[in-house]
């Protein structure tokens, strides 16, 4: 799953996450009588290690679990040759991908179930006894559903009015009325950060100081881009995507220009300015550091004063920015004071230097176009039907989805973005069994204990580093289910104090964005809370947060297929157990290992152990970097492969998580006794079922367009490779499935 790292924009921490999936058709996974009838005893297979018949679990939960495993399998495949195909070869047939989706996985199925539960919550009547934020999120959702998005000038006026307050408006749609004499680029960029908490030229936000995570500090970083950076850098390879991007910009600007009544603006002038703007963005992307470089967190730790930053910028090109005025303008509505001695962290000093030079060389009109396009992007799904359709047509080129999502699913996303903790609060109150939290806490204890024990057995790690590593595991905080403060509804009210909600959809999106800005910048001059939750309990995901040395498992992931109390522990340890082990392992992946037990960026490894670690890491880089992705060859006109560097942290965590969970399960069996088998899977041992459950986590169907996005930008390997790579490295798998040992290099870290 995900590691939260200090490498991205506009948040105290960044999570690479599986996005919540919205789609049109609800899938019912409730077991039917006809399905139960399929659970007939099977003939033992050649890899079976069952010496005598096992007792078979006949409870409803065991039958449901067995049905789910069986329907996903392709038993004609050889598990020793392709375990993903063996475990997930039936997935695409039994779980057809909805036309609104670009990928369809176990996580999406669980998210689908959550969506309908959330829909019921948001469409329920207001309860006078519920906390006010719960009432507010229902209003945000209802207002989104009922909004009038017809293609009229009135529905675009709020956006045009907002942009007119920032640097005189969007030049592309303002025609000859826009005047660069009144435009100061960094003042407009500062206004955008305050208004919608979004980056344009630079990302500026408040985050934990990596070397003193109890403190908060202003952080300056390179921006994010609409397209993956590689598409902008290698534009000749991605002509189709760049052309779709240009069309999206130009057609959106044309709609807004007509709404503004600008007769002097033509399609050709808009297209010309869109091309200039994209060229500017390409230059920014070429200056930006690639993800591979940003995995070295120490490289991005560059503390300095605003005066130091000003001198650095003036060396590049004098008088292009006043950093003190910039920060003061961003925070003008806060009760904070700043002077030139203010300490900031600059993550990409070279980018700042080169960007300042680029600004000096670029026309103010192009810069203004680029900044305002960022504002338009923020609202494209919240305006008129025409602009919404333009956004979808662009997204379809990138994702491969056939149909757009229905409004109610997008409105859940809007409501969740505005008040995610209020949504999580309601979800926990109505749908979460607290006993699942207790069971997950016990399992995480067991796996943490195993991970610490396994550290002690490592021959390549010296004693000094080993002791500090075990201290880090012991100090690791666990956030499971929901925040402790959910027991006090007044805390939820306090959390959203200051947020304005009304029956105006545009304003709800604007004010919730502004509220996020206030929450983020108000942290400055305060002490960090290690128990802070970084996500909603209603999210189907899991995280490790390096600056807090904490693992987070929201309530929504503690459900099938990942977890269920009444089923075999072999399945639970193989699914959620591996995910728990994965998140624990993130504390020692190539990024997480750079933080100590307190979450501070520190050099706590001895040089000899660090060198050995880096050598062992290279094995994973080579292994995954050599995996071919032939589905993408036609799109790239080349032999496509995974990026072994970008995916290194997740690959290390996948492998460590599987091993730790298996060892923990064996300890559970030693303590509690052997488990029964499953109906229809009688010839499978408990440990074989463990591996089947693990692989089922990653069953997925994906379009080639979405796969390309994953390979270019996602720190996770595509799902099938998460199974195949981990199985290749497992010393236990070939023994458990009676596989011949192949002469393939295995990469083992933990």
C-alpha cells in the first residue's frame, strides 16, 4: 500500500494512494445458494501437501471466502510458473470492469461497497442530535447533486469573478483588456495558494521539519503537473496525450471567453496561447527533479532563511521575486508575522534557481496564463456540463475509461474532500464493528513482534544498527480504525471550526479548499501531534507515515477480502496481515530507513551496514526494472519495462510484508492449533491458502492507458508484478507448493 513521504506538494505529508473508484454498477458479492452448491470436494492436485483429509470449515464466512477464492482462480495455470494467473486468472471474467473505470481491483470492489453505504449516509435525513459537521457534509452533497450545471454564462461567472481578483484574470479569455503592467506573478501565485491551496510555479506549504518533526516549517518545493512529468519531458513519445491536453485547455478557454463576452478573442489566438503555455510547462518539467532523485530525502533537506533564499534567487536573476512579500501575501489573512530571518526548507534548490531564470525569460502573459489555468483545473468538474465533458474527454485519453461517472459518485468525492473526517465519523458510527479494531491491533502486535525478531536474525546488519532498528519498531505508533477523539463529537465540531457551508456549490468547493489552507498554515508555530490522522477512516487503504513513525489502517480496509473475524486466520494473515507487514516494512525501505525512531531524518545506520543495504536494494531495482510490460510496447514504440527505482520502496515493503505475515501466522498456529480447510479447496494446506489470499489482494483488470500512467507515475508496481516479484523472492513459496527450485536470483532484505 502506501508510504507517506516528504516529497510532494501542498500537504504536511504526501500519500501515494489508490484513488477511490466511482462507477455506475453495484456488484453484489453476497453468497447465493447456487454458489454454495459449487463448493464440491476437489481432487487433490500435484502440488498438494495434504497427507490426510482435513476438517472442513462449513460456516457461512468460510463458504463465502472459498467462493471468492475459487471464482478468481484459473486452475489450469501452474502456480509454480505463474502464481498470479493461478490465483487471479478468473478475475476479469467474474468481475467485469465497469465502463466508468480504468482499473478494477479488489480495492475497488471494497470501495464500491463503501460508496453505497456512504450514499445512504449522505442521503439520510438530518438528525438534530448529530454533530454539525455531519449535517454540513449532507448539505455539501445535496447541493452538489441539485446544482444547475446548464451551459449558461451565469454558471461561469463565479469562476471568472474569482480569477479577475488574481492578477487581472486569465489573459487567454480576457483578450486585449489584460494588462501586464498590473501583473506581479508571485503575488498572483500567492493568491492562488490562499484561495484554493494549490501550487502553480512553486509549491509552498507547512510541513514537519524533517530533522525535528515536533516542529512545523514553511516548505518550498517544485510544482506538480497535470500530465506525468515524463510525458512533458518526452513529448515526442506522447504526442496523443499532449494534443489532448492542448485541446482541453483551448476548448475550456473558448467556453469561458464566450461567457465573458470577449469578441476580440478568437479560437486561433487561444490555441496559440495554449501552445505557449504548454511549452512553458514543458520547460518547468525539464527543470523539475525526477522521482528517482527525490527518493533521497536528505538531498531535499535544504534549510535556510528567507534572506538566504532571496540571495539565491537574485543570483539566478535579480528582482524576479520578493520572498518576504510572497510569504506575507500568502498568509495575509492569518495572525502570523514574518521577517527575513524566517526559516524555510527548500526541497529543490536547483529548480528554484533555474525557474527564476525561466521567469525572467518568459512573457508575463504566458506566466499568467499558466497560473490561471491551475485555477480553472481546480473547478472543471464543478462548472457547466460542457466544461465537465471536456475534462472527461481529456481524462479518457489518459485513463482509457469509456464512460463518465454519474454525478452522485462525483458528489461523494466533493463531500469527502470538504469534510472527510465528518464522513469518516458517520461511517464508523454506522458500519464499523469495533471488535475488528481489537483483532487488527492484536494482529499488528504479532507482526511487529515478528519483524523485530527477524531483524535480530539478520547477518548483514551490524549490532549497533540492529538495536536502533528494533527500537524503531518498538516505537512505531499504530492508528487503526479511527482516531481516538471520535468518541467525543465536540472534537469533530472543533476540527471543522471556521468552515463555511451553504447551498452554493461553487462556494462550497472554494471555501473547503480555503479551509484546508488555513488548517495547514495555522500549524506554523505549533507543536506536531504524533497521533494525528492523515486520512479518513472511510478510505480503503493503508499507510506508513515516516515523520510520525506510524502505521495507519482506516476502518474501511478492515473488511473482506482483506479481513473478516469469522473466517480462517490463514486468509486474514495472507490479506490484511501482509498489508500490515508491508506498512511496517516501509519503515525500513529506501525512504523510510532515512528516518529514526522519533520520525526524524537522521543518519543512524553505520556506513558498512548502509553500504550492504544499498547493494541489496540494487537487487530489487534490477529485478523489477527488468520486468517487461508488453501491453505498452505499441503505445511507446519500444520494449516497455517497469521502473525499478521508482517502485523500490513498495517492492521492498511487499517482500518484507509477506515474510513477516507468514512467520506471524505460523506462530499463531503454534499457539492456537491447526486450522480446518475450506470447502472446494480441500487439497490446499492452510499455508497454501495464505498465499492464495495474499495474491487475491492484487487481482485486477486495467486498461493499457491506466497501466501506462501507473508505470510512469505510481510508486507501486502494477498489481500482477506485486505478486510475481514477491513470489519469485520467497524462500517459502516453492516449498509450500512443491515447486522445483529455479536458478533465479532471489532478492531478500528482511
